């Protein structure tokens, strides 16, 4: 919980194009040992469940040394059970999101 | 800076300072979820004791600040929620004047306490904020 | 002269209003009796709409019970693509229980589109 | 059916019958290109001698039928283009009454010769058309 | 020019998800010897130029026995030179689109 | 306190108004003098906007000369991702000729985002 930058990513990870761009940038940033958090919000939570197919680009993102979160309310709204979410993702509530936003100096809104 | 709380996480202690937020909303209501999330996140931010300077509506986001719409009984009343949110928490709501023109919205059609301003006012808010969260145009 | 219509949905039902509007539109055009048939096809991310665990109240959005009532009362046939359900991790037993909601294969949906007079994506 | 032309393509002869079109537009103007393409395609259809029964605006497409907007001098005037298109070619323009309510648009705010109706009127058009082209909500 | 069904496809072929769905359906339909036309319109023309990278799903679509068209005005508006478009695609003007729409009994609007 | 801003564009400049609005917004927030810096980054399908062959008049849409003037007159730095240009098949010599339009690598853009106070996608 001492990341320098947090991304709020709000697009279905099954829409390849946008995730491609995020992945390219975050890969580069983590290579330089910058500590990054990514919060999957809105349709960004789609594709995170192990009950279904996890898109390969999301899998790549999860293999980087970044902290990845998913918004529990967004999961539940879509009927996705947080228990089934890939264990590399931490499911969080709005009050935890607020703490992340307050404690991370920089926010990138990608939604 | 005002310290709001001390939290312990992974054996480390964090001091939580009061953080000042600004929101920008660029999508129309009922079609995209931007306005809904803004309200959800906004409530959570205020509950934690942080501050929101205001909400700026840009692009087709300006439709979100329109009053006097007729919904079916099963639909959430977003203009009312927005009105209650800004009124109960003493914050400002601005709609971009350029996009008010492009959409033909009149200031008197905006919800209670909302007004139209230029982008200069957004940059002033940005300069006074610690964090700016932007809800894009959607799609 | 158009008699049968197919409406396709591909987008997430929370992120965008497409699923609700496809049904509202389908029910609306079927109400008067000028058309004989309207099928709504859910594929891609839209399939979450038909999960019995779909719960927009969790993000303070509208419960779709009114929309489901519209769907039931009108002569809409609602189909959901089997492979899209699998990708989303939704089992057939997880689907909302309505008589007019059925699972269909890509083969069937391809045929539906050929048979209908017009098809459009909402 | 009225035969409009005989065209020869790949050594085959085709008889081109007069075809009746209906358009449905579901996206807002200036953000998505749906309305622009509808006008481009519509002109080409009429030039070839086919018929357009009318244009139906649904969802945030209803914003496309609003008059009285203020544009900058370098912007195309879509309401005016639309008005000229339907007036010059004697066709109808309907905006969905449900979405007029949801957006708070009033009938008197619509462009010349446009009116609000329910989806029943769209189905009537569909039943009288050979082809229906739908410009989706965008995004 | 005696297709039974014409698709008007209006999304960037670099947005994988939508093209996936179209490809699945059209593959099935062509297997059954149905004659299909696809008109790439709006952002659907993106990805067609051999000067750039042709997305693999578009390439798959082009390898099916379907007639694929691209709207010349949409290409030119985006600055894509019609001469560089994959030769399996025929570039057409609005008046040719009208002929296709008038002569093909069924239209699917995917835009 | 925010002093520097980055706006990201990913969408096609004809299909959606994102490219134009990103510049309008960037120019607008830089006009008053509260902020020190604003960079606009074009990637994905948005890069067609910066091709010198970009020509919206072909579909009867607005010529972006006003928007380009806005871009020039304000202190905006406009960057375009090199790999996105390559995918689109746009050579550097095909780019519009403005002093404030520059090609940047993924490495550079990644650094810009780290350096800026806020980043958002329009």
C-alpha cells in the first residue's frame, strides 16, 4: 500500500485494444521498479473470474509485479462471485478504494 | 494537512491525510454508468472525511446535470441523487459552457445549485486538488 | 416488407444500457402487431444480464424486474450464445428462469439471422 | 414494384427495383458519426430513386432531433442539415416518446416537422419497409 | 452481387470482441453455402490497409468465401489510401452501397 | 495540488469525438495559467487524427483546422505512440507538420505518466 501510481481501469478486459495499451505502459513502468496499483472498476472487472475464461492479456497483466484490485460491488452487480476471482486479484469495497486513492500520490483514470 | 486516521496494514502504520478531490464526468446518464459510480465513490470519499471540491460535467456529461426529466417508476432518479449529493455536502457543480451551447442546454434547465462555467474553472479546481478522477465519455 | 426482427447485444449490461434497451425496443415494436417475430440475442459481455446473480443494486442501479416483466409479457424470444456463457463462466443452471430465455449455439444463431428479415446490433 | 434501372455487373444484368428504407438512429450527434452517415447514405439512396419512409430516433439518438443549439462557426450544423433533409424530401422524423421523457426533451424543442411517437409507429414503418438500417448507440 | 445477406459492420477491427462474434456467425453461414456480403463502414474500415498491420481476425474473415467491401469515403476521411487496402476488399462509394443494399434482400446493421 | 496533466486518446477520430475533445479540453485548462503543463497522447486508433491525409470532409464532417489552431496557440505538447503509427501504417513523414506534435516511444510515454500529477483517458 505504498504505490506511486494507481490506474483506475474501466473497460472489459475482453476488449483487446484498450488493455493492450495499458499493458504496454505498465510493463515498462514496472521494469523500472516503480510500484504500481491497478484497480479494475466498471466493466474492467469482466474477465477476472476463474469460472470463465481469463483473457490472455489480463493474465499477462497479472503476471507483472503490480498490485491488482477489483471492485467487489462491480463484480456482484454483474453476478460475478468474488470467491471465483483469480487469487492474484484482491477484491475491495469502496472504502478501501478511497484509502488507495488517498494514499497513492498519482491517479490515472482509464475509464 | 489534516490527519484523518491512522491505519495499520501489513504491519506498517499509515497516517491518512485529508485529501481534496475533484470529479470530471463526460458521459450521459442512464446510458453509461459514469454518473452512478461517481455518486458511489463520492459518498465513500466523504464518509472517510476527505473533501470534494466539486464535479465538472464535460461533453455529453452535461446532460447529467439536466433537471426536469420524466422517468418510469422503476428507474433511479439520478438528477435528484445528484442534487441531494451536492446540496447535502456543500460542493459545487459546474457544467462546461461550451458543451451547454453545443447541446442547447440552458442554465435554467440545470439542477439546483449547478451553474455553467468555462474550462478555466476546471483548471482552477485541478490546481487546488490533490486528486482528480475523470469518468471518460464511455464506449 | 419486414415481418421478423433480430436484435443483437454484445455489451456489458451494467457498463452500458444496451441489454435493457434491446428488450424495451423489442417489446415495443412487438406490442402493436405489425411484426410477427422478434428475437433478442445475447452474446459477448451482455450475457451477464441473464445470470440469476445479476444484481445492479450493488452499484445502486435499477433492478431489471420491470424489463424482465416486459420481456415475459411480450412475444419476445431471448437467446443466449452458449460459448459466450462458457467464456463468462455462467452455467445453464445459473440463468434467470424465464420460459422465453433459451440457450442457442452459434449454428442456430447464424440460421436465425439468415431467416429474419432484418438484424441489428443495439 | 417500380423498376428504377438496369445495371450490368460481372456480365450479368440486374433490374433495380425501387426499395423502401427506414432509418433508426440511436446515438447522440457530434459525439458519434451515426447521424452524419445516415445523412450521407440517405442522400445517396434518394439520388438513386429509392424511397425513405422516415427516420426514427431512439435512446440518446433523440438528442439528434433537438433544435436551438449554439455551435462554433467551424462546426457543421447537423439539426439544420437534418431539417433540410426531411423537408426537402418529404419524409417523416419521429423521436421515441419514452426517451423524450427520459431525457426531458419537449416536443417544442424538436426540429421542424419532427414529432414524438411510441415504438408502435416504428414497427408500422418496419412492416412497410423493404430495408431497415439501424445506427446503434455507439461505443 | 447476388448475396442473400449483407452485414454493415462499423467497429474498428482492432476491437477484438465484436469482430469475434461477427466472424463466428459468418463462418457458420458460409459453410452452409449462403452467399454473404460484408460492408466495412465507419470505423470498420480501420485495419484494412496493407501499409499497416491487418488484424488476424480480419485476415480470417477475408479468407472466408464472402464478398468484403470497404467504404471509400470512410477510408479517405481517416487518411487511409484505398490503393493500399487488402486486395480481397473492394472499395466502394455510397452509390454502390445503395445498389448493394437494394439488391440484397437482407441487411444486418452491426454498427 | 495538480500542476501537470496528461490526456490519453485511444479511439478513432471520426467514429468518436475523443481526439477533438481531448485537445479542446487540454487547450481550455491551459488557457488560464493555473496549470503548468498538459500533454496529449495519441495511441491506438486515435493516431489517424495526426495523419496529414486525415480528411473528415470526405464524410461531410468538420475540418479540424480550428482544433489544430487551438493546439498550436496553447502550450500543449502532443505525442503520438510510435508503435501505434506503425500498426496504422502511418510514416513519420505522413504526420501533420506542427512543432508541438512529436513521436514518442512506449518508454517515454510510460515516463510521462509517472511524472504527471494526473492522467486520464478521454
